[in-house]
């Protein structure tokens, strides 16, 4: 019934078969080489066994060439090296080794791979993960490796007839030309996990401190909770959608979806970034069906907290609540960028803030970009509550609907007065990547028409050398508009109000006044076209650039137009 072979050097170019099992071992503990080129090892009703489970020596085993036909292939090399390279491999493999290489032109069925080193597996077909069928095991083992496992082939999936429930390694790398479906198993790694597929990835929960990377060139990504406590979580689906559980990382969460994305939360502990790119024809909702909550926390003022969300499709972005995104101090630099491309960005009522209580730390940058921005009593605030450096607020749009009112402000201390403000607030009619344009002259941009409607629009950058900019080509203004760059701890600031043609049906007040003994700043109202009109309704524009009440020089008031 069994074929027992005792040899450390076996050559087979024919057929070695047994009704039940083929057992191969050596007379004394030594390396074993089986040259099976042109040969067949056949145990169709049983298993091919190399040594037994009690073997613990550090000795190698090599099986080269031919076919292995059986229900199971059980290999024990102790701490030795496995080298298995065959043509057709039908059995489920169970391996106990130090490290090893497994290669077959056919599918490879993985039952148990238990390594103290690095397993490498290369399949010419599919890689099928299944529970160990060898008694007395219960069918719950797949891969246990102290080293990093690297697998390549066509498709990788779990055998539904013999489901595996766990994959545990130091590291795991899967490179497949087809799909990956490991949804029935949890993946635990003490290092990193990288899965690359050609036509979709489905996985359960993954825990890998050194990082998690899922990438598919077509198809979708579906994942459970992903946790990378010391590094990043990255998912990319070039042309498909991404759906996941909670995302948690130390360095960054990066999501690039060719279509939509959905997850309950993304958390980065210790600084870093949350970057989300989608291409949806429906709105991507932050604080809703897109991403539930985003939280960045830091422990020292040396890191960077960066949240960037972009929908390059036509659906736009909706921020469901001001509490949906939390960027906690004390970061050295804090950024919030919302990019709706040519779509609509809808903002909630309440305050969106990047405030700081550290005197030496800038309050941060808020950058918004969209074809149209709908505000509903929104306050954009980048302030330093102890009098340190203020921040920057930049809005790029061709249509700003104030709705219940929009306020954008940068402050260097409590209220609207700053000590070392250096703040900047700008609204320009050129949407795009506003973060890239933070420190350039807005008037140098290719301005497009802009419409500002609503009950109120307030832009303030009071404090030392604050800057307020409202730029557009043809500017149709309505509502109450306040542009303020008054002094607060030094010289007053700068107000720029520029368009090719300004049609003012609003109550506009532009001030760059000094405070106390400070000098006034500059108010620049300019119609860019050589013969363009600057149409100002009677009693609807107030422009001031005065010195402080206790002295100082007066400021400058510049009005330039083809016709006034």
C-alpha cells in the first residue's frame, strides 16, 4: 500500500506510485535530493511525505522536475532549506522549513507553510489557500512564517471546500496577474503586507505595522479593517472602486480610486497625511457615505498634519459637518485641502479651523478649490490663539455662493488682532490646486469670471502685515462684503480687490487701517483691462487705509480703471 524510499540522492525518470503513500527519508540525517526530471511521483489516494513531523535538524530538501500527483505533499526540513521546482503539482502542500522556494507550472494549493525564514512561491497558474487537511489539525492553518513570504502567480484565493482562516508572517508580498480573494482569512504580519493584482483584490482584516499596500490595475478593492501602527496604509484601484473598513496608520493613509471610495474612518496617529483621490459622478461626502471621519493627531510640534481630498469627477465634494475632519495640534505645519475640480464644493455651517496655541507654530493652511462653492454660514479659520504666526486661507472658484454667509480669517492672537500675524486670505477665480499657489501673486493668475452671491462674505487677515485678496475677471458682487487687513502688532496689511470688470451691487468695505501708533496699509482696487469699467454703486464702496489713532503714517488707497 505504501512505497517507502530510503535515500539521500534519488533519481527518477519513470513512475513511482503507491496505492496510499510515498514516504521518502534518508538512512542517516542528511540533505535529500530527488532528481525527478521526466518522472512522476504518484500517490493519488494518499500523500507524498518527506521525512516526518518529528524531524528538527537543519538539513535541506530538493525536489527538481517532473510531476507530483497526490492529495497531499508534506515536507519537513527542520530549519533547513526547501527547493521545490516541478511541472505539475496537484497536492495541497504542507511545509515545515527554515526557508524555501516553491515553483510549479500548474496551480499551487497551499495548506500549511510554517517557516522560520522567508518562503518564496511562484505559480504558473493560481495560488489556492486552504486549511490543512492533515489529522489531527482542524483545518484552520494556512501560512505561518517568521520571515517574509513572497508569492507570484495568476490568481490567489481561498478554497471554499477547505477554508483557511489565518495568514501569519513577518511580511507578505503577493504579485498576481489576476485577482486576489482572501476574504475568509485574517492577515497578520509583524512587518509589511503588499498585494498587487491585475483584476481586483478582496481581503479581510489586515494588521501589518510596517505598512499595507493594495494595488490593482483593474477591478475593485474590498478590504476589512486595515491597521499599520508604524507606517502607512495605501490602496490604489486604477479603474475601479474601493470599499474598506476602518483605516489606521502612523505615517499616512493614501487612497487613489478610479471610481468611488467608502470607509467608516481614517486615523493617522503621530503626524503624517490622509490623501484621498476619487473620480465620482456623484458627490463624495466627508462625514457621510464617502469617508465617515478623518482624525490626525500629533504628539510634538515637529511633524506635518496634511488632509487632502479630491474628486476629479463631476460629482463634487460635500463636507457633512465641521467635526468630520479633525487635525489636532501641535503640528509644525497643518494643511487642509478640499478639491472638487469643476464640480460643487458644499460646506456646512460652523467653523472649520486649523488653530494653534504654540507661539512658534504657524496656524496652518486651508485651501479650497471647486467650480462652485456653496457656503452655509461657514467660517474658515487659521489662527494662533497665543499671538504667534497666523495661517493661510485660499479659495479657488468661479462661483461663490455665500448662502447664510462665508467668513475666512487668519489671526495671530485672540479675536481679530495679531502680534506676528503674517496671515493671508485669498479668493481667486482660478480653481485648481490651490496649495500650489499659496505664496504667488494672485493677480498674476489667468483670472476667470467670478460671481459672489449671498448674505455676507468676510475676509479678514488682521495683524502684522496681513493680506486679503479677492480676484476675478468680471466680478458680479452682491451681499455684504468685508475685506479687512488692519494692523494689530505692527504695520497694517494689504487688501487687493482686482478684476477686469467689477460690477458692484454689494455693500463693500475694504480696510487696511493702522491700530494705535501703527501706520496704515494698502488698499488696491483695480480693473485690469485698459478700458474696463469699474462700476461702483453709489454709497456701496468704503475703502480705508488710515493711520492708527495714536499716530503713524497714513496708508495708500489705489483705484485703477479704464472708466470709473
